[in-house]
């Protein structure tokens, strides 16, 4: 089953980025990204509470990462702002790029 997902993701990336500079390494890349998604970041509450710089958290309400987790990050990171975009998935920066750009611009101007 996992191999099928790797083949699927590798094919999808090849189709999306047909001029990828290292197409022969895409399967390895997909395997490493799967491991990263499943194991990292492994931050504790104390790690999150140590973040002191202003932090903007942007997510879609249909994101793979649950809204409750985004709210948890907002609560743990003291100087953070949270923006949950309606009818948006994990690729908010693509799906709602104009809105995301406005939020980022406003955040950076503070």
C-alpha cells in the first residue's frame, strides 16, 4: 500500500513539475517527505511557548491539519495570529493567494 502511495505521489510531482532538475530522485524525495510529515516537527508545549517572535498561522478550514491543531498552536505561541480561510484546503497560498498575500502583507507591516 505504501509503495502505491509513493508511486502515485512521484507521478503527481512529475506531472506538476515536468522540468524537475532531478526526476530520478523523486521517489526518494517522496519517501523522505512522508517520513517528515509523520514524525516532524516534534515540538513540545515548552518548545512552542519559547517562540517569541511574531508568528502568523494561516490555514484552510478544509486543511489536512485540523483547525483544532491550528488553534492549539495559536494558544501555545504567545505572539501569534491565526487566520482560518473558509472553503480552503492545505494549499491556501495557492487556492486563496490574494487573501493570503493581504494577510501576510498586513502582518509584515505591523
